[in-house]
C-alpha cells in the first residue's frame, strides 16, 4: 500500500518493492533505468535514484556499471521477510484491534476473496 504522506522516494521504493514481491522482477532481473522509471511514475530522476540507492544500501539491488541495476540474488526472499515482519509489527495490530472492536469473525473476513 502506497501512502500519500510518505516522501516520494519512499513511495517509489514501495512501488519497486511491490513489483519484486509480485514477481514482476525476480532475483537477477534487470530493473528499469532511473530515467525510464522516472518517466513511468512522473517523478524526478534524482528522486528515483534515491529510491534505488535505498535498495542498493540494503543489498537488494546490485549495479553493473554501464549495464544497469539488477535485483540481487535472494532479494525477493529477504524483502518478503522484512515486509512480513513490518506488517505483523506495525500494520496488523491496529487492524486486529478494529476487528475485535467490530466483532468481525473469521467467516466475515472470508479470506478466500483476498
């Protein structure tokens, strides 16, 4: 989920992360160039470069000089683990509280629809 209150580079990071988690880009796949992603998302190339730098700092993206940026081996697994941890630690608790307050049952949720 992309939050409007986040800085643009973090929203771009969320978009890239979602693309990796959804399988659009797998381990070893080349990512769009800074300019291509900037044009696609209507963002400043420097902002896109900052988003990519976050991934590079976390070891999720590797740069091959003169070739491009690639999803690092094992990045999708590590990213999934980190996002799962973040979800369970920060997103889920208020949702679970709301479910309890409203008396929503597991049958009401019908997780098959998700």
